[in-house]
């Protein structure tokens, strides 16, 4: 019987504490199934939270991660824990959004990646941050993120 491609996962199926910071969070990866096909994967985190780096007040966002896998998929529990690690992390919206994309690129080397950060108002103004790397392979369907422009989001 061949070895499981999941045997090296350290967090899935186990009680895992939330990392104290994004730097301490461990993003895990698994081999991409159907490597002969290009397809898009989407993760949506409608209740993302971080802290303002100056005031310590909470910031809230709706984060959408879209990517076309290279050799790897990000393991979803590790991604959830990574997102949760921002809850006590102080940084600007741009640093959080682009930082998520940068970490994913370093971990899974996708063919294409887009991180859309729809941040709720701070000081009466929402800030939306979009990060994209690579080109969408021909034939891959990339739907709209499904997040409406700010009108009292909900």
C-alpha cells in the first residue's frame, strides 16, 4: 500500500492551539489532485479580524482567497489557524492582505493567486485591498468574489 500523502500533516485531526502570531502559524500543504487539469480553489473568511497597529482596536474584513494550484494545495485547517493568528496581530489592512498572499505563495507556489480584502470601515471609510500574482491559466473559470461594494456590508 503506498504511503498516504497526508501522513506529514501535524494539525489536521488533532487539537491544535491557535498560533499567537501569523509568523508562528504553520501553513501545511498537500499534493494537488488531478495535476493534469488546471482549476481554481476558493477560500472565504467572512469574519477575519486583526488589530489596528496604533490603537489596538479590532479591525474586521471579509477575505477571499482564490488560487490555481501548482503542485500543492493549502491544507484548510492550517489556513483557518493562520487566519485566526491575526486576531492579536497589529498591522495595517494592506500588510495583512498582502501578507496572506505572500505566505501562500511561499508555501504552495500557486500558478495564480488573488487575495481580496474587503475591510469594514475604520474612521468612517472602508479600505479594500487586492493582491494578485501570476496569470490565470487559459480555460480556468474565475468567478467574481461575490462581495458587494460597501453599502453597509452584510
